[in-house]
């Protein structure tokens, strides 16, 4: 694959990229999907998905990613693993530079590079990551059997994963910086009804303490009062940051957060370049709309390619 040219390259293999891959493969386009790690993206970090249509009993994030990949492969998805370090989008032929020196080029590109968990940015966080500080409840919850863990955040991820953590931990303390959760009502109701979850409102975590592992966290409430909470682990689930380090943000006219704006058809400011999924500048980040955007992006790419020839 190295140094080859394709009509369409899809950068990223989460739900947006895998759906784009399905549509491109099914349309028999000359395509290649490039993924850095495991196909599935952030959905692999989600324990259980209850709101992806077609699965009336819900499905695990891992199983959903596997099914998406299998479906795209049934139509002969072309894919490869590689770490793209930069993109040159200044010419009609777009070029991808890989970490190992290889390059690829394409006429149209769909950026589905996704997002990653936002860190808290407090003392102790980096040092204790993997030693009690986690960004993935699905991955790490089983380590906290019969223990007390904190969850930081008030969005769908934090509240949903707090519920999931109670399958293992004895006690989950959810710490939120406001007095009202951002999560969807049904997710909130489930958490409020769970006797293993308690809530600390109007409070932020200012430091994570411990030597071999997390032992205590320091809290600061709205009244300026500080306190310490003894916990065995802390799950930081406070939203996402864009995976944009390889993207030319100026030419793509990235927003202030580094996400990529598009029109309704997922077209970016660069002709022939689409963006789909969590890397797009938008309010709603759901698996189902990432998948929808992946499909839309391939149709936009087809239209662009048709006008080229
Ligand atoms: P989110 O919806 O952006 O929520 C982030 C939460 O973290 C907010 O409650 C925010 O507080 C808090 N926060 C942000 N920065 C903070 C900081 N520095 N310190 C303390 N708290 C901070 O993020 P998310 O929950 O990861 O969800 C991301 C996207 O995925 C959303 O669109 C979400 O709906 C979607 N999602 C959907 C599902 C589902 O449908 N089942 C599941 C998971 C995620 P404020 O509320 O005060 O801003």
C-alpha cells in the first residue's frame, strides 16, 4: 500500500470511518481506510450502548465496533494500520505522510480521526495515570472490585460509566462542577436510583494524591472550601479533545476547540476533503450520528470525484 494513490482515503476507523468504509467498499470505489490503533475508536471505551438503533437489547461498544468492521469487510473494505503525522491539503492531490516515512496520496479524503478523553490537568494526574487514574471505565472497572472510586464529570459518559462501575466497586462518588448534570434524563434517573452512587455537587478536583497508586483526591467547592476524599481510583470523564495533531488546522479553518467545521454534507473548507464523526465541529457526539456522517461523507466524495473527471 505504501506510496500508492487512491480515489478516496478514509482517515480513522471509528464508527464514522467504518461506515464510510462500508459505503465506499459497497460502491466499489478505489478506497483505503487508514487506522492508527484498533478499529472501533472511542466506542471501544464504552461499556454498553442502549441507543444505537437496531439493537433492542443494547450492545457493548466492543461488539458494535466488531459488527461494523465485519459488515464493511463483507464488501471488501481495504484497510491498513499506520500513524499519519501530517497531511498536505494544499494541492488537488492530497498527501498523507506517515511516521515511518511512507506516503499515500488521494483525490478525496474523509477525516474521521475522532477525539480522545480530556484530562483534568491537575497535579498527580499524569504521574498516577494507569495507577488509579483512568479515562476508561469499560477498560478498568474490574480492577476496582469492592473498592471506592470517584468519577469526575456530569455528561453522558461520566453518569453512564458511574452506573457501570457499581457492578464492581462498592461505592462510586460522582463529582460534578455544577449542581445539575448534563447527561440525558434517562441516564440520570438510573444513576440517582443506584444506592451505590453518591454525588458531590459544585466541586472540582484540584489534586490527585498517592505514591504507588491513588490514595486521596483534593476537592474545592464553590464556597472556596477544600477537603480530601479517600478513594482507590478516579475516573476522569469530562469530555473530549479532537485528534487533530496531523491536520493542517489553518487551511481546514478549525474552530477554537480544534474541531473541523463542515457543511451539512460534511464538506470542509478544502474541496474534496470531508470530515465525519467526533472530529467535526458540532454539538451532538453520538455513535449514530458519527455513522450517519460517515455515509454522507462518502456520497459527498463520490460527487466531488464525479465532477473531477
Ligand atoms: P460532555 O457531554 O462534553 O460532558 C463533559 C462533562 O464534563 C460536563 O458535565 C462538564 O461540565 C464536565 N467538565 C468539562 N470540563 C471539566 C473540567 N475541567 N473539570 C470538571 N468537569 C468538567 O462529554 P461526554 O460525557 O464525554 O460526552 C461526549 C459526547 O458523547 C456528548 O455529545 C455525549 O452526549 C456523547 N455520549 C453519548 C452517550 C449516549 O448517548 N449513551 C454516551 C456517552 C457519550 P459542565 O456540564 O459544567 O459543562
